[in-house]
């Protein structure tokens, strides 16, 4: 179909504007055909990503996780139990394999001076198509601050957004299997000092030598500047080379927030669940937005997220994960340039 349209266009163009020489015409047809094919290919690629991310489902998942019924998802509360039931139901629907024997659950204890609270990490995985033993951990904490009196802190951006994105990515990669094993981890007790992520790292379901890369998402659903940061490339420059191949659509992907002496930007190298992995020398990419006025406030609600930005960001992160998966051999066991 493409070729005949191009030939028809060529004939119209030639008969209207010039008496063509045969060679000019052939050249014209070839160039136009390839441009047309390229446009078609790009259109199909964009459509494929758009189709794989029905933003309805993505937004619905975020809305459920940030709903009042889940009471702010504080570790050790009924709200956290409800959040876990929901996430595990989605893991099973998507077809993730349980990461801990027959279970998605990894319980642990969070101790403070007065009491011990039970936290529970959740994880499921998709096996890679290559017969290899390397793992990428894709991570988004599900806990938040709970409630004070009757005031709920819904944590829509922090971090219902990351968990909804993780579910969308899991769905995407079950349809487009990765080369390497992808483990989808939603840690508990991030807000209590990254306790869930630290426990997971000490109790990995595979040998640590096989852990090639950690990808963390924490607060990714709103930005007044339409900007998402990919943090960590200062420490692991190879990641920047790979991610630079990705052309962001519908938002701006910026590098930064990982330099300890930067004059204007905070260093986020230890700001969320990627920190313990980074401290163990595991390469990481953390996706996140700048803090906003609703950060850790009861006003961090579903209504305040930016749906178009969020959908574009999740489709973009999927493309980034795909690129990182393809180049994982160059990443695995990279030493931090600035430990
Ligand atoms: Zn968070």
C-alpha cells in the first residue's frame, strides 16, 4: 500500500511541477518510499506503546491505591493489608511468578524503641528469554504515612504512582518478554527508613552476583515543568550512554540530582529505595520528579496528579527498561565512578 501511494504521489508531483527525467523519478520514488516507510514505522511504534499502556488501567490502579479505603498504606496497618491484597491480585492477573517460593510475600520486622511492626515486601518476576542468570529489579514502594486522627495521607504521587507504573510495566513485559529476568518489587516501610528494601537486599531470592541493575520509581505522576529525572548516571556513566538513545515523547527526561556538590540541585542518590543497592555497588536508575507543595501532605491526592504526563512517563520508562535490558552486559558489575 505504501509503495503505490508513493508512486501515485510521485506521478502527481512530476506531472504538476516538472517534466521528469526517468532517473530523477526513480530517485524521487526511492527516497520518498523510505521516508514513507520510516513514518509508518514510527507511527506503528508509537501506537504499539500507546496500546500497551491503556492509561485507563494505569490511572485506575493509582486511584485504587490512593483511595481513602486504603487509609494511607502505613506499614503494619489494615490499610497496608488492603494494599497488599490489591497488589497481589494484580500480580496474579498479570501472570507474574511468585518470587519467594510459592509466595509473593516477604515478611520482616521493623523495630523501634517501643514495639516491633510487621512489614511485608511483595515481589513477582518474569523470566528472561536468554538462558542467563542476570536480574533487573524494578522497584516501587507501596507504603505511605497512614493517617493522623481522621486525616488520611493518600500518597497518590508518593508512591501509588510508582506502584501503578510497576504494574503497567509488568503487564507490558509479559507481552514483550525481556532478555533478562525482571523482578518486580514493591517494598514496604520505605517511609520508616527504607526498611523493606534493606531487608530484601539482605535476603535476595537469587545470589547477589546475579543482580545487575536496580530501577526505582518513587513519585512520577506530576510535574509543573513536565520533567522527569533519571538519577544515578553520575555514578554509573554507562547508563547515561544507554538512556541517551531514548527520545522522550510528551515529557522531558533530564539527568541529574546525583552530584553531591551540585550548586542548585539536591543529591537524591540516597533518597529512596535505590540507596541500599547503590551502597552495595549495584548500578541503579531512580526515576522521580521534583518535590511539590503536596509532598507528604494530606493533599497528595489522585485529583492532583497530571494524567497525561504520568501516562507519557510510564510509556517512556518502559522504553528505557527495554534499552537497559538489551545492554545489560555493559552495565552488570560496573563500578561506581564516584563511590
Ligand atoms: Zn516515596
